[in-house]
C-alpha cells in the first residue's frame, strides 16, 4: 500500500472512531489499530499503551514477580517497615524476590524466614513491581542505595508494572540531612515516572510518619494494583494514628458502610457510586432536578437511594439532610463531587459565572460537610473525600473562577483535617487531571487532544480512575491517610 493510501485509510478510521465514540481517545484507538501500524511505523508516531484497569472487585492487587529491596542492609532483623511491606505483599499473588548482593544483607535473609521471599538469580526475569524500603536512608549519600536498586533493575520492568518507594515524611526526620534525603525521593519518583510512562507503568512514593507502618497496607495495595493505573509520579502521606487495626474484608471493604455521593448521575460521580457499591457500600446518590431520571435509574441499579437537591441552595440545606436521612439515618462516607465550570477570561467573566462556580464547587462543600458533621449524621471514623482539580494547583487560562474554587477545596481539606481528627474522621482531596467525561467532551477537539496527551502516560483518565482513588480513601484501613491531595492525572505536565 502506498503512503497516500495508508494516510487515506487511517483518516477513514479516525472518522469512523469519531462517529462511534465521540468521547473516546481517537488518537489512541487509531495508533493501536492493526490498520494503522504501517503508518505509525513510517511516521514514528508515539503509541500510548492502553492502561490495564481492575475489572473485578476480587482481582489480585499484585501478580507476576516482584522484587523487594531495603536500605537497611547490615541489620540483623528486617525493620518494622520492611516487615509491614512484606506482610502486605504476601497477601498478593506475586512471587516475591530479593537480591542477595552480599552477606551483610542479614535483614532480608531473616525476613525470608517469615515471608515467602526468594533470592532473584535469573537476570532475565521480567518484573511486575520494584518495591523499595528507603526509610533507613539517613542522608543524601545513602541515596546511592536507592540509585543502585533501581538502576540495576529498571530494565526488567514489564508493561503495566509498578514502582513503589517507601520513605519517611520529611517532617518526621530529626536531622536535616535525613529530611533532605526523604524529600529528594519525591524528585526521584517524579523523574522515574516520566521514564517508565511509555510502558503504562507507574512510580509512586509513600511517605510514612514514624510509627505509621501498621497502616501501610491500604495505600501499598492500592498503588501496586491496576486500580491506580492513572496515578503516577505522586507522593502519598501516611500519618500515625492509633487503634485502627480493623479486620478488613479486602474483597468488599465497604460492607455495612453508607456513602453519600453528590453529583452522582453521570461522569465521575456515577463511577464513584458504582465503585463504592461494588466494594459493598450502600449508596445515597444526590443530583439536581434535570438529572432525576438518570439518578433514579442508577440508584435502582445499585440498590441505593436517590436525593434530588441543589448543593448550593443554602435554604434547602436542612431539607437536603432530611432527604439523605430517608436513605440512611447516618452515613460513613461523604464524597463532595458535584462541580461545574463556567469558563471566561477574567475580564469577560460576569459575577454570575464567578459566583455560581464558587458556590457549587467550594462553599457548598464546606456547608454540607459541616452540617453533616454538626448534626452527627456523618459518623465517628467517617471519611470525607473532596474532588478538587489539577487546575486548582496550576491554574488555567479562562478558569479563574474554577481554579479558585478548586484551590479552595485543597485548603479546606488541609484546615478541616485538624477539626475532623477529633472525631476520627479523615478528609482528603483528589485532584483529577484530564478525565474522559461530558465536562472534558465540551473542550474543543484540538485542545482536548492536547489535554489528554500531555501526561506521562500520554492518555486521558477514565472516571473509574478517580472512583478507585475515592474507594481507597474510603477504606476503613485508610485511617492514616489524612489531608492528602492525590492527583489522578497520569502525572499531567500541568503544575508539577
Ligand atoms: P460532570 O459535569 O459530568 O458531572 C457533574 C455532576 O455534578 C453532574 O451530574 C451535575 O448535574 C452535578 N451538579 C452540578 N451542579 C450541581 C448542584 N448545584 N447540585 C448538585 N449536583 C450538581 O462532571 P465530571 O467531569 O464528572 O466532574 C465531577 C467532578 O470532578 C467535578 O467536581 C469536577 O470539577 C471534577 N473534575 C473533573 C475533571 C474532568 O476532567 N472531568 C477534572 C478535574 C476535576
């Protein structure tokens, strides 16, 4: 086939894809199609590898072969952090390996007696994960151990694989040298994520407060799983909290919990409702009158309860809460998801556009959260998850109203953490990047193509990616995850 014919065939395919799925990633579909392969090769086009996502609740969180390393070589016993990591890993179905480089690696030798940890001998093995305990790195010189581990093994990573580094929060380090080394790991993970994104692989960091290792399982499972397919180049902070060793049924961790999701009739809110219901929660779904039909049909399908209300209606707040309580007297999980955009440059933005976005995206989040807490509808040990945006971190042309509101959400989460901690309620924010929904479908074609491509995974996220992050924060085992802002953006170039 001549190049001209190839180009015409590909254009024909592009228009077919556009007709069949207006919100789909046309470029990704086309370049991964067998028809387009000769042209893709001839023009050396980048081919974003489609992400693998969790299909069923029961899927294992880690498969294949995983390599574990620790900076605490020379110690007789494996550190409590290494033990916590290995205990979590032993709950997955991956075969676990370590590298026996010299006899001083007594900690891993001793750990291999209690955990199914074997020595990796075959250098050609493809690995599904490289996990490293860097908590004992004491200063920048000792970062060489992290370099060695990843430098020697990164080529072994297969497609869709995972890198997770576990470090300490810089604030919990006594010495400045250690705090600096722990902070340095953020730069390490962010660059590594950019280098492995072409394999649809991810790299993330968990920063532990000293003594929080017993809370590692929830974020570690999540970041190693397909549920976190669109999370990369991020640092998650784990705080030390006491008394949260609840026994978890990992297949249905939200059994006996009730969740209220605002803006639940479509897009990200709908995916959140479906995912929380999959994980066992009873769901109460809230949206505005024009969405009634969709909302009620979703509530019926998920065995939940529908509430028609406008989150920004101050006078209707009491009625909103009463209507929620018709579904359930109390709730365990609140997801503040409802949001709107009303874009215009600041000079052209009328007060209505400014006010409506601030009201719905920010003031309503504050009002509803506090009313539910004050009236004790949100239970002790509850979870609040607020949907922000990367535009709240980086700003966006034509979105002063939206970015202001979403930055305010992040500030609200940080400030409310201390207030809600008294009732053992956690609050976290999620900042999605480009997610394929009606909201992003409204963006003009070219800007949309650029928007979904400018991240380390070269593709847009799906509503499920945000929903899985919500489910992780909602998990009873996530008591140590407090005041995080987790970007679900494939490491979008915007703002980081
Ligand atoms: P969407 O427009 O598809 O859905 C928003 C939902 O909120 C709709 O069901 C809508 O009816 C509801 N809603 C709007 N105003 C409401 C009100 N006053 N009271 C009750 N419900 C109301 O948008 P989406 O893409 O699913 O976005 C969901 C959230 O994620 C929003 O907060 C949005 O700002 C945020 N977000 C989305 C993206 C993205 O790429 N799609 C990126 C970053 C952040």
